[in-house]
């Protein structure tokens, strides 16, 4: 279980970096993979991290649309960057990763919020992803 948590943390870091740099997330993923192969101090980017980042990239427009629709009182661009990217990753895993139980996807996102964001962020992440869980059957449309 710790390996998947680490994979999620790395995927979040990649999404966050791409967001901060204004870069394509797959380009940042490629940078991380390249650095991990050329620098012994960099841990390798594992399969699940790549699966999460690539899956997010495939559904980015739909994920951002969902967040903009259901994050009441928050514009996507005014949301704290850490929260925005934690929710993006959590939404992808919750809605499109059938191998991950819903409760695990939500709990892992909440844990990331506790580690990387504000005191209010875990409740925000939990509430928004909980809403996505309720609506999940209708959210996959492209």
C-alpha cells in the first residue's frame, strides 16, 4: 500500500510542477523519467505514477470541467494550486481507475492535502471528491 501512496505523491508532484511551469503534464513526466534514468539520486518513476499522470492527461479537459462545475464558490484558476492538483489527481483516480476503491482514492487525496496544503484543504478535497463519488456513474462522459 505504501508503494501506491508514493506513486500518488509523485504523480501529484508532477501535476503540480506542470501547473506551476505552465507546461504540458506529459512533458514534465518525460522530464522526470529522463532525470530518474540519468541521476542515481532520483528514484525511478514507477508504472503506477505514469499510469496516473497519463490517465489524468487523457481526461484533463473533463476533469477541469467537473471541478469548475462542482467546486462551489471556487474558480479553478483561483483555487490554491496544491488543492487544484490534488483534486485533479483524485478525480482521475476516483472516476477512471476502476482498480482503486473509491474510499481509497478519496482518502489518499485527503492525505496529500494534509501533507501539502492548508488546514482547510482536507475537508475541501474530501467534500468535492465525495460529491464526485455520488455522481460517478454519469461523470465519465467525454
